[in-house]
C-alpha cells in the first residue's frame, strides 16, 4: 500500500519530482515482472520444466512403459481417425 507521508508536502519541488520518478520506476518494474510471470510462453515453459523434472525422477523402465503406452494410444487414435 502507498505510504502516507505528510512530511513530503514540505519537501522542495525537486525532491518531490525525484520521489515521483522513483515511484514510477518502481511501479513500471513491478508491472513488467507481473507481465513476465503471466506471459503464456513463460507459463508453458515453467509447466514443461516441472513435468520434465518429475519425469526425470521416474525409473527409466517405467518411463519407457509410459512412453510406449502414449505412442500406442496415439497410433490407435490416428488409425481410427483415418478409417473414417
């Protein structure tokens, strides 16, 4: 929340301008950080990194079985689609 500083009204105009510029810079930086966090490409990248991290912790034999199952299901669905 914004600071309520009644003493700042007694500051010289140059000091107030400097304070306003600093506040604008801080606000712009905060907005840029928020925009960076919610950018779809960054959200997708973080999700992918999380999935890859979890997959890397799985036993290689289980990973192979999961991969084989995924390929099998994909082939089945593509084959079904082509028969229509």
